[in-house]
């Protein structure tokens, strides 16, 4: 598989048809367009709301303190589920129109371009969803077990819908867990804020996340990448890359902050056959796309995004120093800023970019992937 780039998932605006068309046009195969997330439409369309819309036999509602479980589906539950179904069908229409126009050539099996989906993982879902009492699901062992099982079943049904409607040639799933490390460390506050919820046991956390991974595997997902909200630790490698048990295809890393030990672990993972989702930009660089550095730069249409050559060096420089072969860079998928993984406020900041600014980020990362791919071919 050649070195690829993918969309950040989060897009500005409220028009999913427009966002899907833009991603599809800018990310031809082998790059990975996705199902755009539009936080600008409200809580029902954000990552948490979308994940709740995938739950099987559990219903939720919005309250003054956020989402909570409820006895029966109401307007909020129905709205979130309706948005999700409609979004998948809209994406399928976009991809079908591109095939008919000859813009996306189907493969020998008649399947369309590849696709990436970003899903919220069970641990972060437990940290973001409340029981009827108002306390987090994370505080209740039985509720944690039921929620993890409901999510695994519902995600499999969601992916069946996506495959049937969109017919992707390959499907990559990013399980985003911004609260995984905090939940494991006992750092999630209770609803009162006066104390923290007890740390989640390692084996239980592995079991809940493993249940989702196994459900995805059964649906035929080709790549499952874990974004655990920080650096890749030995515990993560042992729990999710072992020969036995739930096995992810790889992990997310942030090139802008990774230190020597992180690079060594990344090289070890690549040598074991893992795929790495690599964030290439800082949050400040992403935000700067909306404000040119000077009046002259504005007239020239320039932004403060680093040039392709500088972004490429963030990956190739440390990789070369480790003595890794150049073609092993094909194990990377490049994405924009890691800030998008840190919860809804950061996602909303990305959504607040103008459409041209968001597209500059996407195309700059794509151009970086293609520049590195050219270097591999020429070597």
C-alpha cells in the first residue's frame, strides 16, 4: 500500500453534500476521503452524537449537562440517528455520481474509492455519556459492560450500512479515544467536579476496546487504527498488537511532538507490519491557515502553513536518522493536526475555519504524501 493521506474528518459548515464533494475531489485513490463530521450543525452531528446514534437497543437524550441514557428514544435520539443515516446516504450519492462521471474508476469488483471512518471508542464514550442519575457511565461496572456491548453491535450494523451504500474498495476505521489515558489514570472528574472517577482497570479497558475491534474485524474492515489521545506506550503495544487477543492495525502518532523514544517505538511497530496515522501539523499551524501572515502575503494568497518540504522533513528526517529504509514510509497515513483528537472544543475550533482554510490544510497534507511517495519511487 503506498503512502497515503486522509481527511481530518471535521469540516466547517453545515452542508454535508458540499463537504463530501470537496473531500472526494481533493483525495483521489489511494488517499482516503471520509464521512465528514460537521460540528457546526450542533451536538447531534458531533462525534459523540454520531456514536450515540450507533448504539444498539440503548437510547439517549440531551440535558443541561450533556448526553445521558434514557428509557426510550425521544426527539434527540431520533434526530442523531436520522442525521447519521442521511449522511451515509448523501456520501453514497456523491461517490455514485463521481463513478458515473468517470472521476472515480471502480476496481475489478465494481467497488469505488477507499474510505475512512472515524468512530469514538467505548472508553471515551463512557466518559462522555451520563447515566439517568447524571453521573458518568464510567462510574458503573454494569453500565460500562452494557454500553460496550451495545456500541460493538451498533457499530457493526453501521458499517454494514456504509459498505452497502458506499461500496468502498477498502475501509479504514480510526477508533478515536481522547479520554483513554485519563480514564486509565483515574483523571476523569465526577459530575460534581469535586473528585475523580476511579481508574479503569487495564484488563477491563482492553476488553471493552477489544470487543469493538473484534466487531469491526467481523465486518471485514481492512485497517483498524487506534488514536489513544497521546503517545504510544508499551502497554498499548502489548494490549493491541499481541499475537493473541484484539489486534489493531496500528496507532496514531504526532510527528510535531514525538521524541526519540517515540520514534523508536514507531519504527518497531512499522517493522512488525503496523500502519501509523501520523499527524503532521500543530494546532497553531492549522489555525493560522485562516489568517495570512501579512497584508502582502494575503494579496499573494499565502498562509502560515509550512511548505510541503518542511512537513515532509518532519517524517523523513527522524526516519532516516533511525536507518529505516525509505520504502517503509509506505506504512504511514498522513493527517493534519493532532489537536482534532482532543475532544469537542478542539474539533469545534477546526470546524470554525473557513472552507478555503480547511481545504488548504487537506491539500497541503495530501501534497506532502505525494512528495514523499515520489521520493520513494525515485530512490
